[in-house]
C-alpha cells in the first residue's frame, strides 16, 4: 500500500470554496490561504448564532504505546463514515506541532485513507497560528525584561518571574538557561528557560477563549510573576494585552480544510494533553456544532489525560455537552499492555491480549464516570486474527457492557467505519448521555487533584513536599480554589512511571510543582518527571524529512 504522503499527494482535493459550501459557509466568510485552506469568519455567516447545535462525539483512546493506536485516523475515518451514511458531519482537530513532527511522529494529519489534507501544509506551518501564539507569548516575555531594565516600576521580584519563553520545537538544551548575559546593556542576568509552544498559557487561552474580546480579557489575567510582598503582577499591569491580541487577531479564526473524502474539517489550536489540556479550540468546536449535525473531535493521548481534561476543563468552561465517546484501541497495543514484546506483536497471543484488556477497561469505565456513553473502536491491523477480535468483542460485551466495532478506515477510508458510524449515531440519539464533570468547582484544589488520581488513575493518593503543599494553600487563599486542575504527567501510564503499563493500582502520584494559569482558567499540577520542553529522540524524524529531486517533500507520514 502507498505511504500516507503518497496517498495524500495523489488525492484530488476540492476547492476550499466547495468544502465551505458543503458546510453551509458562504464565500464572504472565507479568508483563503491558497486553494485548499481557508480561515472562517463566523461573524459573516447569516444567522450563525441562532442555529441549533449538532451532536458532539469525542474520540479518545487507551494509554499510548509504541505499537500505535490511531486516534486521529479514527476521528477522520468516523467523520467520513458519518458522511457516507448521510449525516451532515464535520471533524474538529488540533493543529500539529513542529516538535513531534520533526521528533517522533513525522506528521499528525491521520493516516492511510483517513487523512485531512493538504497534509504537507497542515504539518508544516499551516496558516501560521502557532507562530502567532509563539510571538505573542515571547512579546510578553520581552516586555517583562524590558520593564525591569527600565526601572521596574511594578516592583517585580526577578526571583519570582513565572513567565518562561517558548518555541515550537523539541529542544532539551533550552529547558533551563541563564538570560541577559553580556553586560548591563543586556539587562539583569537571571535563571530562565523555554517550554514548547503547545505548553504555553497563551496556547491554552487561545483554545479556551470564546471570541477575540474573551481572548484579550484572558490574556490580561496572565500572572507573570510576583512582587516581594507576593502580590501578583499580570500582563494587564504590563500593558501587554493589546499588542498580544493584535498578533492573534487573525489566528483566532478557525482553519477549514477537508478529509480525503471531502468531509469539512476545522483544524485549530494544539495544546498537548500530557503537559496542557489537549483539545482543539472552543471557537472551532462551537462553530462546527452550528454547521453540522455531528461533530467528531479528539482529545490527546489516552482517556486518562485527554478525555479527562476535555470533560473537566473544556466542556466545563465552554458549556459543551458531549453525547458519546469512542475509545480507540488496537490489538497490538493491548498485547503490549499485557506484556508482549514489541517484536512479537504480529503473532497471535491471546494471553497477552487478555492481560492488556485491563487498560481498555479502565478507560471505558472512566468515560462512564462523566455520564457519557462509550463505544470501543478496534483500529484493524493486517496482523490481527479473528480469535483476537472475538476476545475483545466478548470482553467488551460481557464485562464492560459496551460494543466493540472493528474499523478498517486506514485501508478503506469512510467505508471502513460505516458500522461504527451507525452505532455512534444510535448511541448519541439514545438519550443515555447525562454529562457532568468529575468534581465540583467548590472542591479544594488538593481534593480535586486527589479525586483525579483516585478515580481516573487508580492511585491510592498523592505525595508532595511542604513547599508544594504550601503552594496549594497559597492559591486557595488568593481566590483560585474554584479553578479546575490540569495534570501534566506521562502519557504512557495511569501512574507517573511510564514503564508501568496495563492498569496499575494503589500507586502514589508525586506532585512536583503547581503552576497557576489564571488566564486559561486552570491550575497545572506537574507530576513525576514530565517535561514542559520535550527532547528529540535518538533518531528524530527530522533525519528522514527532505525535498526530493522533483521538489516534493518526503519523510512526512
């Protein structure tokens, strides 16, 4: 079979105006970026705000493994499957970050015959949203140091500056640096560092804001540091919000593209779920719900991270009511969770598969704790056997009380998800959904985090040193106790140890640091050894990406 990039390159894309017309978007609302990409100004769509909302479907997954799960591929495939069975559907995805594209993944636009296109542009720069977010973030960083240089009228304590710089690339050398070296003309030296752009609070604000005015208000609430009396200094105090909003004013319009089968797709925003809240923008999701009967979206990594944050942060803040969730798994990944070696995943191993089903079970059970009905999608690989499929199906029916559907969208596109599409429609229209967040706003921050750890991770509790515990109390006293908690931890395990696969229980989740994201409207709990600036692997995907003799990009997948 052809590679992802060969399939994408061979596709006959429809003009973006035709895709917009299919979605009910008039020409005056389009800001084209070439022939196949456009930003959409929803204010130019007549009667837009008065339209009823469609049904929201979340695609999530089991805990990721090197064997692969295919969450984005399934999201695209399900969107196409819904279109094939006559439903007016849209897809809502995050934008790929250059960090993983040149690091591990080599691309993040789906795969096989379930892709969003134009794949190359989506993976590389796209409409410049990430660059705008990076620039807005770093403008604030520059204004902080400039303010201190010119007398520090706000009395910022240079030891308590909380605003690090960002870039959209994995670069471990920049995790911890000393800035302003080289003499008095360069400012006052201090310890500093970089995070990846997808971990930026500006990215989180961008994805949780409801419009440009809300975006600017949230930017103003960013706490950049403290004075010596511990009182906060905000971006509004630095008069930064106007200029930051100017850099973001075009970026906030959602990006319209298409699947290989012509299903309209919004691709907008891109926080990671292991270090941020892992969902595409509220603006794009809300727009899709006004334009389609069914909107298929995804949340990053496994359901313990992406889905939990989708429910507890995005849906809570935006008032969204998801009607169903799809939990993606593969036979290969489940066998790895059951102890099978990576080089043996192509062989039938019912014992390892049975052991790995505990991971699937916990994710399905966790979805139910939010009042959202779930269905399991088995992303088919050619090495799967009928006995393995039968084992998963029987376990889901008899033990979990949910259906499992074999999906072949990678090889067959939307035709490979028609059964899943019919069952998702039935589930969404069944009236079973009764969504509610896991914890109430009024619960103390420590209790919120402990609830996530116990209920979602299967942990026995939390551990934190005196300094971190004092930070919990400090944020409560400052009036931030009603915020949800965004957990930053390894995506590979329910625990904070990436080597613990399956469904570990009774472990302790170590809380290393607590960061306030006042503008985004949540508190980040950094657990274990997770880094907010990833590093490149031993053999980064960048080594394979190049331009061939015909001027075509190779190595993206």
